[in-house]
C-alpha cells in the first residue's frame, strides 16, 4: 500500500504499463510508528479537522480517523510549527519508537504493472454558492456530511446531536434533498446523485434514535428514490416511525432570531405558500467526481463523459476507453456502497482476465521449520510483557505484572519488552523459546486482532504450532482506557495475564487445514449474468458449466432492445451467446435443472437433470444467476384487452404503435405495495426510454407517464429531462388514489387524480403499458440445496448488504443478476464479473487453506438430535445415517467458521470447538474471578 | 455498596464487541476497570455454564456482547 501518493505518468499498454508515482513525505517512519498517539497528544499545533468537516480540531501530526488504514501517523507540513517556524520538534522528543523523520523527502516510484484500476471516488457538492440555502451564513444550516459527523459516536460531539449556533438539542430538523443534484439552474449537475434520499432517511431515523420520540424530522424531496435492495422497506419504516416527507423544494431560508432558529418557506402540494420553523436544516448534498480522480484520468489518458465521470459502456461497465485500465466506484458515476464494491470486484476480475497468464508468477511461499511435538509435554509457558513504549509501561506497573506472572503455575520464563512487536524482539523471542524449551507462549501487549498473526509467525519460526499462543490485551482494553487509574490498571493487567496463562496451559497444537479444489465452476442460469460470469472465468483459464432451465440462452434480456445508454442489446446478446457457445472452457446444458447438491467450497457435487437423464457435476465454486422476470398481474385489466400491455410489449410490436394517438404508461404496477414492498429499480428508466422513442418517432402521439416517484437514478435522470423536453406528460399518483383503466367502445379510459391541478383527469388512451414488478425466479429449491438464505421476496440474500454484495455466508457460492435484486443490464454484467472474480479466488488455488479452528463431533456421545445442524448458519454440520443407529452429526470443516454455536447448543456436550474448548474458555473464566 | 468494585467477566465476540472494546482503547474512551474480557469467536459460543462458573468462581457479573 503506497499512501500520500499520486500517479504522475503512465506509458505502455495492457499487460505492460510503466507507472510513475510521486510519493509525498509522511515525516513518520511507517515501520517504527506504533500509532500510540503520544505525538499527537504532545503536538501543540491545533488544526481544522477535515475528516470532521471542520467541526473539530486535530493536531499537525495526526491520523485522519481512528480506523484509518494504515494506522500510522503523518505530519501535516503546512501546519507543523517546526516546518513553519523552525522550532518545536515535540513529537520527535516524545515518540517512544523514534519514528519521526523531519528529513523525509518526496520520492518518485516506478511500477511495472499489467493493469490499472482507477477508484478515486467523489467529492461532496459544496453548497456555498447557493445563497438561498445560506449554508455559508447560518450556523444551523449544515451539509449532510457535517450532520453525519455530528451523529457519529466518533464525531466532534461524541454522537450528541446539537445545534452549532447555541449547542441546544434540536427538536425539529429539515432535510433538503437534491442540493447540487438534478439542478441545471443553480449548478451544472443535471444528474441524480443516487444515494442522498437513502442517506437522508438514515440520518433522520438515527437522529430520532439519538433525540427521542419527540424529535420531529422532515424530509423535503422531489422524488423519493429508495430503489436499492430492501431500501423501500426502510422508507416505509421511517414513515411509520414519524419521519415526515413533504414533496416540495424549499425556496427561502431565513433566521428568525438570534438563537439561530430557521424559517423555511415552501409551496405545498396543493399550491399554498407555507412557512415553518426548524431548529436545523441539513442539506442533502450530491456527488461530484473527485478532482484528484479527474486529474488521474487525464494523466492515464482515459475519456470522461460530459459530467466528468469516467466514460464506460453499459455492456463493459468497468472498462475505460484505454485498454487495460479499469474503473470502479463513484468516479464512474454516482452510486452507493454495494454497487461500488461490486464494481471493485468486477474490475479486479477484468484485470485478472488480461493478466491470467502471469497469475501467481510473483508469489513466493514462506517456509517454516518443522514443528516440534510438544503436545504431551508439561506446559512451560513463556510470558512476554510489553511496555509498548509508555503506552502500557507509563500507566500499568509492568515490572509488577511480570513479577506476578513468575508466580503463576507452569510459567517457566518471563521478560519485559520495550516493544514486543519490534523486529529485534521477535528475533530474540525465537531464540528464547528454543533456549528455554518453552512450549506455550503468552504475550501481554496490545490486541490479538492486529498482532496475533505476527506473534504466531514468530513462534512458528521457533518450531511451535501457531495455536500454542495466547495474548493478554493490556493496552487497548486496559491502560488506554484506565489511564487515570494506574493501580487499577495494574490490577486488571495482572488479572488478564493470569487468565491468559491459565488458558495457555490448556492450549493444544492444531494442524493446518486445507481442502483440494475442483477447478471448475457451476453457473446456474444462462441469462446475461450467468453467461458473463462463465465467460469471465473461461477467459481466465477456468472451466465452467452453465445449467439453463429453458431451451435457449439469453434469459430476461431476450426481451430488451436497448440499454439505458442506448446500446443495442440483441446484437450484444448474439455476440455473447456466440462467444459462450464457442468457448472450449464452457459447457452449456440447456433444458437442464439442478435437482440436488451437496459439498462445500472447492468440492461441490451437484446433480443436474436433463432430458430424463441425471448427471453429477463436481465443481469448486457455484454461481447463482437464476434471474427474474416481469410479474403478470391482474391489475388495470391486464390480460383482458390486447391494448393493455406490459414492459417491452409495445417496442417489440411496433405495429401496435402505428395508429396510436395516445399512450399511457403506468408505473409501480405490483411494486411498492403490500404484496411486493420493494422498488423494481429499472421500470422508471425503461418507460422513460420508450416514451422518448414514441415522441421522437411520432411527435403527435400524446404520451403520459403515471408514476409515484420517478426513480431515474444517476445519469438516467437525463432521460427524464429529455422526456419532459419532448412533451411527455407526467402525472403523479399515490397508492391510495391509483389510476383506474376502463374499456370503452372507443378504446381505453384512464382516470387519475392530478395533485398539481388538484383535479381528477380523464385520459383517452389507445394503449396502456404497465411497468409490472420484477419478480425473482422460484428460488426456494436452489436455496434449499445449497442452504442459502432468501429475503421475504425470494431474492437471494448476500452475506452483507453493503460490503459483501456477491458473496454468501457460505464460502465458494456467489450471486449475480436479477437473482439478487432487480437491476439494469450494466449492473447485472458488473455483478456477474464480480461473482466470477470472487469465484476465481477459489478456483485459482489447488488447495485452499481454511481456518483449522473448527468444531469436532464426538460421535460416541452424539444422539443425532440435529440441533447443531439446525443452528449452524453455514451448513457446516450435516446429519449422517449411522448404520442402524439413527443419525450422527458430521462436520464439514471447510464450511465451518468456528463460531461455536453448535458446541454451545449440544445437549450432549458431544461437540468441541478447537482452540475454544469448554475447558480452555473455563480456565480463563475461572481465573478471572480469583 | 458505595465503594463496591464488581468484577465482571465479559464474553466478547471477536468480530464486533471485542473490536469495539479495542476501538474504545484507540479512542481513549475512559471507563471503569471492572471488566475482564474473554474473547470468543461468536457470542453464540457462550454456554450458560460459562456464566454460572464465572459467578461461582468469584465474578460479580457477566456480560455477553456480540
């Protein structure tokens, strides 16, 4: 990881780029810095804290925030007193590891790489130029980014929400949407920023959690755009919890008194001018591409679109205009976290395709000495108590802790270290372990979450198994949080060391665990997502089998003519089908169906039925791409009259439009209601494209779109703008006043209430086209076979909604396309590439190491009750027939995540968790009380 | 009871609550020193017997966080 750097030039081509990087000085030695924070504590220079949006101060030597990676301090030269005035050097004086380097200089680094991925992100819109919102003048008008910091427990007010004018807790806050988005009048951002509606709802709900039930949040919006997976449910919940939503743009904000209370003026739905007072206003600012990203794009020589985002095609969503250079995240267009993560994996996948011949060529394996057999030996515990400079030693009495450790059973050796983690201590530790014949090691220092792997490697270098190691966390969870109570910190450190030693005496060596990998993937579903996933794998040299239920490849995309950017889908699909069919790494099974599955990562076994014959496929990874389809509904007379159509029926049958004078599109048919409480994400854009096409071809045809909220997210908003310019008539309706379609001898009559006119309208329509909900495929069987979770609407549930959008909790299985949630083709392709990229992390190995901290069943004690199999969230325990003795639980170690739910639930105590056995945990527990 | 200093055994999930306790340290959030942490890989690992044993062996309370 190279930080504080920027790319200055690039030459070469895909597979062989030379990149020059300018690395700015950090003035802190990254190897020496232990992030203790002493430097920042002693630094006298107070600086505006950018991370906290200027609402707090930091020091001139700092880390931007507590979770920063790498967690290393840096000196801000412009604000450092030594650099500016020539004297101070307090940080250097107090740094316990002598990590300060005032003589650090700028360096140029040259890198030889095969691919480049650009992920430079966005900048929040700066509302200072909007005089009507008064952000620059009124303290109680804040941006959403500022409010995010105000809400944060790690923020300037420790999560206590207060007004900036007087520190009073607000009773009423208004969020104003679309500040710097969907606006050509005051700024040049005609696009929708995609994420603001959702974050405003989130902020309002969390603010309510912080401020209590009397708090009144209000969101002023144009269209509520909660088009993400399960976002609509969150919107519904917010309304139920008392968040008020007002469809209007506030035009004027004034301060009513010296305390900073604000008056907002707006025009209501019914056209009345309303004024209302609020304690605070939050401006939901939109996204703009980061200037640093634009600069980098220019240096890399890649094309930008008119809104300065990186230009991509829908059918190659992460490829830039220059071969070998890929893009992911909001530099490509406004998007939320899950989509950014999807694109990141997709870009990694595409980069791997072009680099597949070089895969693994730069990898070197670390060789450890042979392990000593010490399991049966009496414990000889070595205890290393770390001072961590003064972080531990300055508060707890380390010599007293060490002396105490010497008195405990099985302790053979104790030493105090200034820094247990330093390179020289590590080397000495190896010698001591050998010399003193130690067979269990305890390090009392910081946290095992960051340092356990380092010490485990050290003891492996001394010939000990990695699991004969235990840490006592006497820094993060002791001296750092009890720094004012030195005696109590010492007492607690002694207790923690005693607990660790007690547990260490019972630790056992655990052998490494690895499973072989079958280097082929099974892709369930032969639509765009399934085919893209299979092809992305095949192009990296892995084989894939596509199982497709129907007799043809193509899936839901067979009905689609254009992507939202206007790319030709049928010809793209033809090419894709041709490439898939011609690829020798891909086997396509049509009219085939998965009927059973078993196994685990690297070793799945799936039974497929095809034309009455059943075949078994062995595969290392599974990609679920079962797709979705437009719902058939019985609403609005669909199915009873040929002039009432849905989705692509009209554009696929253009003769229907030939003599039509009036076409009505109805949105949200079967979406966003009680039965399907989700937004189908793509319908607004699709109807928009069709409406534009009709008006462009025959300007005399009247086109109406009846909608609830127009959700043309991102740059799709430009389609909405174009439709309005072309004279498409938009009429908003609400769920309680749905339009009514009636058949008449002359055609169709659509009745709808227009909220702007406050009048019922009657539209004479020749055609009515319905945007019906996108439904999942019947996924229950597949979910059952692979033990995968579905959400209430039968879409597959990913491992983490934000951070693991294509994974499942079970390893080796991935999801993409409509099987996950309704999405446009560009997003399906990106997600399919991401799924292939994730699958390649499995398939690229001959054997995968899995954590050996797994559960173990004693079949002698097991009574086959099945509780363990039921509670296991990972499908890692199955019941096996035990020859006439009923069932017995069986572990599948490769699937086990070591949570230990099974061990805790087993009524027979027949299951133990390696490294977390009952007696090992109890040893620590019992030692705690002493 | 005024000066009572309980000893509380805390079963913390490695992935969330334990990480949270670490972060409290990074953020230097000072709090009473009553807690004695036992790290587990999931709060679901905590068998009720652990809690009973903690109380029997001199702890005044048990916290399970995950």
